[in-house]
C-alpha cells in the first residue's frame, strides 16, 4: 500500500503556513482555509448538540422524569434537533470536505467566488450567534419542526430569535450551493469532462442543487412564522381561516430534501473510500451518477410521507407513498453498487474502510426501515414514535456522521500532511459501530411498541429498553472523543504522510500535502478515467480503454 | 418486567397492520442480510494479498444487466406491498356510517370525551367491545394526536376543523392512549387509557357512570341550547323569518347561493353556526347572526348532535317538546 | 454590442399592451375564475421581461435553463400541494 | 488582505474576463432561482387560500383600488426598460448615459414606493390592516382578513426588495460618478440589472393576484 518508506517532507510553501496571523485566517479567500474554519465551528456546535443528547438520554432512564421539568426537556430536544440539523449535519461534509476538495478534484485553483465562500462562513457564524443567544436567553420548546399553531401563538420560547438564526444560516447553505454549482460548471480543468468527475464531486453537485432549490422555501416559512408571532396574526393562523397543514407542506418541502442534503455527500465520500480501498474502479459509475441526480430530483416529490396522519387527504397520502418507493430506488442502486465494487478488488482494512463498511451496514438498515415507513398502514402505527427516531438516527448518525469521520480520516494526510495512528483509528471505528447499535437499535423495538417520541414521562414497561439505549451512550461518546484527540495530536506530531499515502489516482493526490495555496503550479490536463487504479495486473481483461472513455 | 415485542393486537385492522409489518421486516431483513453476507464474503475472499482469482471481471454490458435485475425485482415486490398497505390505510381512514358516535375535544394537555348519552370523561374512554366506534375530534388550541398503539391507529387533531377516525376493539382490556403530536409543556402527561368492556359492563357503566341520576343526553342538551339560544325561533317553521328547516339535513347535498353543491357534514354544520353567511343555501338571505366566540366547543358539539338527530322519520311532535 | 434601443422600446410597448389587456380582462364577469384569464397574460409579460430585459435571449442557454429550473420547482410545489387540497373534499 | 500567489491575477481564478462574466451571470441566475422559490412559498399560500376562501377573497378584492396597481405596474415596467438600457451603457463604459438612466430608474422606483405607501395608508384609514383594528363586513370577515394578511406580507416583502434595489442603484451610481474606474468591472451592473428585472417580474404576478381579483 505505501511505497517504499522513502523520506517525505512537509513542503516549505503550503496553505497552512502561508500566513500565521489571525487576520490571515479570518479574512482568507483560500477555500482550504475556509474549510478548516468550518471544521472548527461545526465541531464546536457538535459538542453542544451532543451535550443536549446526553442530558436527554439520562433523563429518559426513568419513566417519571425526575431530573428535569417537562419544559426543560422540551427545550433540550429542540436544541439537540436544531443544532444537530442546521449547525452540524448540513454543513458537515459539503462545507468542510467539499470546500477543501472540490476545487482540487476538478483541477481548479479556487472556488468561482472566493469572497462569497468566506461570506458563507461569516453568515453561518452570525446565524449560529442568533441560535446560541436564543438558547442562552431561555431556549425554544417547539421541536426542530416548529409546527404551527404551537410555534406561532402558544409557545413562549425564543422562537423568533431561533427562526432568524436558522434563516441566516439558510443563506450560508445557499451561498455554498451557488458556489459549488458555478465552480463545477465553469472551472473544470481541460479534459475533465462531466463523466470523468469523481463521484464525490457529483454528489456535491446534486447536494448544491438541493441547497439552492430547497433552502429558500425554509427561509420564507420561518419568516412567516416569525411574522405571525410578532404581529399576532399571520398566514397559518386557524382563527382567520389559516391552515396549519400549509405550514407542514412548506416545511417538509424543505426538510425532506434537507435529509438528502445530509446523506448525499456522505454517499459521495463512501463511493471514494470503497473505490480507493478495493483498488479498482467503482462498479456502474454511470448508474451512481444518475442515482445521485435522481435522489436530488425525486427528493422534492416525496415530502408528504411525513404527513400521512396529519389530516392530509388519503389520496394525496397514497401518491406520496408511491413516490417514496421510487425515491428508495437510487439509494438501493448505490448500496448494491458499493457491494459489487468490493467484488474482485484488493481490499485493505484501514480505518476509512471500516467507517465505510459500517456506513453501508447502518445505512442499509436505515434505508430499509425507511421503506417500512413509506408503506402507509405501518406508518400510521409507527409515525411519531421512537421507530422514527431510530430510523433517522440510523441514517444521520450511522450514515452521515460515519461517512464524515471516514472522509476526515481518508483525506487527513492531504489536509494536514501527516498520518493519523492507524490502529487507534480502527479501534475508534469499531467502538463507534458497537456503541451506536447499542444506543439506537432498542429504539426500533420501543417504537413499534408504541412509545411516542418527545415524551418526558412514559409508561413503566418501556423503561428497560430506554436504559439499554442509554447504556450505548458512553461507547458512542468514546467513539467520537478518540478521533478528536488523536487527530488533533497527529496534526502536529503525526508521521509525515507525503503526497499520496493511499497511492490513489485522484487529482487531489497528485499535489503535495498539505497543498500550496494555489493548488496546482499549472492547471493539469486530465486524460484518464476517474478511478483508474492502473491496469489490473492480475486480470488480462482489457479494462475500459482510453477510446471508450473518450467516446463517452 | 415483561418485554413484549409486539403491543396488544386489539382492533379489527391491527392484525393486518402487523402482517404488513412482518412481511416488510422479512423482505427488508432478507435484503439486508444478503448485503451483509456478500460484503463479508468479498472482504475475506478479495483481501489484499489473497490469491483469489480476479480475472473475468463483468464487462460493461453485463454490469448494466446485473444492475437492472437487482433493482427491478425488489421494486416490483415493494410495489405489491405498497398496494396492500394502501388498501389497509384506505380501510383505516374511512369510518363506517353506523358506528357509535363519540366526540373528542383535544385541549392543551387533556382529552375531553363526550358520549352520545351525555357522559363526559377526561383522558378516559369507555367503549363496548366488537362495535364500530366513530370518533369526531377537534382541538381547541394546538395540533394534538389521538394515538392508540394497541389499535395501531392515530390521527392528528387540528384546531378549527373536525377530523373523523374509527376503530373496532376486538379484545377487552385497558390500553394506552397517548398524544402523538408535540403540543407543549405537558405533552407527555396528556396520556390516558381506553377501557374496552363487554356489552354488559358497558351498559352498567352507562347507567351508573356517576353518582348523579342518568346524565342529560347530548341530544337533549343540544335541544336545550337550540331553544335557549333562539335557533328554534327561526329554524322551526316561523312565519316571520324565512330560514331553512334543519329537518333531515345531515349528510344531504345542500345547493348554495354560489351555485356549488355541498354535503352537510359536521364541518358544514359547524361553519354555518360560526360563520353563517359563508355557505348561504340557495334561495335564502345571509341574515343569520354569527355565534363566533359565543359558544364553547361543547355547546357546538351538542347543537350539532341535536341537528343530526332531526331526521324525517321522527314523529313531528317529538321535535316540538321544549 | 450595439444598443438596439428599438428592441427595448418594442418590448416596453408590448408590455404596456399586455398590462392593458390583463386589466381589461379582469372586468369580464368571470367571478372566481378570472385568474384563469389573467395568469397566461402575466406569464407572457414575465417571459418578455425575462427574455429581453434580462437578455436571456442573447446569452448562453445555461442562464435560461437556470431560470426555467427555478420556475419548474415552484410548479412542482404548487402541483403537489394543490393535489392534497383538491382531494381533501373527495368522499371517503 | 494578504496577496496570495495568483490572487493578483486580474481575473483569478478565471481564465479571462469573458469567463468571469459568464460565471458572474450564472451565479446571479442561481440566486434568482432561490428568490423565485422564496416568493413561491407565499404564492403557494395565496393559491391555497384563494381556493379555500374564494368568496371572501372576492369581497376583499373589491376594496382594492385597481387603478393604483395599474399605475404602479406601468411605473415599474418603465423602470425595467430604463435599467436594461442603463446596463447596456455601463457595459460600453458611457458613464453619462448610465448616470442619467440610473437617476430615472431611481425616481421611478421611488415613485412606486410612494404609491404603495399611499395604498398602505389608505388601507390603514379604512381599518383594513389585519390584527385588532380590522373591521370588515362580509360573508366571512376572518377569511377576508387572510386576504389582507397575504396582501401586506407579499407586497411588503416586494417593497423591501425594491428598497434594497434602490439603495444599490444609489451606491453604484454614486460610486461610478465619484471614481470613473468603477466602470472597469461592468459585471456588477449587469447583476444589478438582473436583480431589478426580477423584482419587476414578481410585481407582474402580484398585480393580477391582488388588484384584479374583483375590480370595480
């Protein structure tokens, strides 16, 4: 795997030591530095969200809820939801790994609009400021879904401050999505045709389409809720003929594509990791490209499956349920293609691959339970219960966060120029996998037994499974704490990695690590297929030759 | 400490919901297991440095073929399950016409339940076994959700609108009632219980439900309001005012002045009481005063129960008693 | 790029004509259905502004495609939400 | 800001000016797509409530002075014309014509806000502002209040966008009047032109929805 260990050295001139002062970091235009700024801020928000999660799980160990009052518990799950969704999951892979890697992977020197990229980070922090202020001043107890009329008239939390925070945060997503789309369209290196783009770039492109087309609807919905709360009368007010279901339609029109914003980049990372660690081209590259675009488009048509029991007409429910089965097809294509990529590969079990394999395992369980929720009769029973909580945690924590950690480990040598400790990383991945399953699998059973979600007090018979679920938390915490430590340590003292520790063909591995500020001394000309791991020495099969890739 | 994996199956459609869930579980479990086994097998067989044969890799054409097979087959099976689940959903969400009508009002952090016989309950619902129960629900403030896991049914309860749901309990016993939609501070304390009784116990309960004498029935209470609020002055054949007779009105098509034909369901009756000039029947003037804000939800429900009891087959004199 | 004032003037004139048309149509006794008459005219006016004042007519097709995507997604939202509201009244 | 290597190239990170112009316009068009969906949420609410409360909207629409809306639309279309011309002159670097046309556009925009402000005042006088002071006699006063809630929300947000547009015209006009070198980067004028024309399009749809519901 690694070449003969000749001496590697950290290049004297790289983006990290380009400017040491704080001003050079806070006013940088370099997409790599902005990625690191995002890395630090979303780690900070991840800690806040995790603290809320730990407090909630401790609270749920006993059925009578002795630790907190109901209001505090409601504020905790709202805080956990809002911070984790908008301030960690949505920016995690696109804004950290995407910002760092997209220009390099397509052979560009920087994003199309470098200043807009920096503005996106400032807008993200400004929105975060509002959210934190709303939490410190007293918190919001409406749930991350802000359903009216509770959020607009009956809640007495700081809903307007939080709505403004998320509204501003929405602009950060729009600016990032806009930047990615223009960069991929306009700044590809010569020879980098659309079908030579790495799959991670394809998923970032699809995610940016969702960013740009879904986030505005959230912005207007939260503005209308804030206006209704401020003026006492508004669009969703049932007293003047308003319809609370209209809020749910507009909210979920954003929020279902938002869950695809969270999972699509994760799928891109996994396509990269599986191809890299089985050292062979990905199985069915075209299918995965069309699957990514398919998810981005179909994701906009299925939001009604969140509203099967909410008073929506049963005919609309049936149509949304059918469309939800269609949206599962691209995800299934991806999982089957990853599995097929392992076939006849040279698989080596570094930490990133362990993260990728646990992603596939947990995402498959999450996806399959998603299909159960799409079928109408079952959803009527399990919606608003812990079955739903388990389903989306399997996709978000088991999927998106696992892929995020896998991506951080895989590109860590490129970001910092140094290697992470391999065995410690493998243990962290295993601990995380075990801790996660222990924490969230019991919730499937709790859900089908009927325990409602967002409950501070619950009947005694659910207590045992809740305790088991809380027991998974220390392992989960350890699984997240370990990478924080050894990645921090090895960023300064780790073994020097050299330009291409994984011997991968991607453009990002052809430049020194950490890369210079302008990425490429001269813009490269791309001639090879995206995952061309050299002609496979064992097989004498004529792999897809150059002409075929030109023809495509 | 019992660890039941499945809650009680005690409503007519609970069994079919469980059947759908189990078949989905089997199908999804099979696919998930297949993916796990294949991955583990590939990982072991094709690990780096192993001497496994890596020639004869499927060509591009074969890859497309494989791709289509492992997509089309599961998709067709899942569409079959979709149709089955859709049918059960349709059955669960279309209440029968002959059920026992019970009114439920969701209020921030309690369920107020009213039986046709006039009995009122908070967070408790006594129902006879093996009889269709049709609930008409509304909310006074925010969105709640009448959630009974043992019956596998739940339905959101929206303010300003009637929502109907039904179930038929098949086993006697006490089952949990939860509020399924987050509704504020004591959302988790809004739970209660459904007590399913045999017909004998139910009849006994109806009589002796409280120490006081048999409570005034909902229809009687409705007729009391109908007369005390002055509705009878116009709607019971007065000579001075030209008002539509409410005789046998329920579930009949009503031609409106705007040319539409509207079915007089619960929502129509409620709208006509609160905003009378909204759906003015053809041939009448919008002169009825609005009762918006003057009536509590309970009074509206009682009035609607009285109007629904005005069927043509009732002997005329029984309608006139004060 | 020569400034063709005449094209802009012709576009402005046709916009005024369409404005007068839509206002006149509004006085037809269509009652609740007069939006059916006015929306096509509004789309025509928007199209004129889009093509000539925003110069989509004379720029690369990518820009026109982007504006089309924006409006299409709005139509997706309107289509599916109105599907729910229309089918609510159907008998069970 | 530290001059990173390569950053001092005139069109970093683009190849040349034409490439940068295309990207700038493409970026602006994507932003306009988000604005279409931003206003789209409210148009969705309007469509739903007009479907649910058609009768009440007819009665509420009768209280609108359609001729003020007609005048406003004419004013805005003319300002769209002058802005389109101004952008062409900016691209050719003819500063005088640019400043004249920016002035005319700005005055027309201000006139639009004036007429709209008068309409708000007129509604305030007629007790048609939703909330406690709302007086309306009709078949369904509460649903008619929803018409006015939609009216104030949508036209209010449109006025905010108009206000931002006016400030930008003032800024760009003033800057190019002060330092002629400002015209060396004409992309920003084209972007402002696109933004202004988009605000026109939103009003083209708002006019029939609010003023032509039941003109009398």
